C-alpha cells in the first residue's frame, strides 16, 4: 500500500527512456544502415545493426 506511487514512477521512467533514446544517438544504427549499404547486403546489415543496438541497450540498462 505504501508504494502506490511506484507504478506511476515506472511509467514515467519508461516514457523518459523512450524520449531520451529518440533524441540521442540510439536510432542512428537504423538510419545509417539504409544510407551506407546498397539493396543487396542491406537486410544483413540491418540484422547486425539491430542486434548490436539491442545488445548495447540490454547491457546499458
């Protein structure tokens, strides 16, 4: 009962994480891959970029 505010705090933390992720360097792997690779290797490059992005995200927090 004394931690009712914690549910609101977790929602605020999720929104803050998403907001700061979007204004920071987080989405760069998704955009830079489309610019660097031609149509042939692009799906594999997206897979590697996505894997590294999510792995770094998991390690950080």
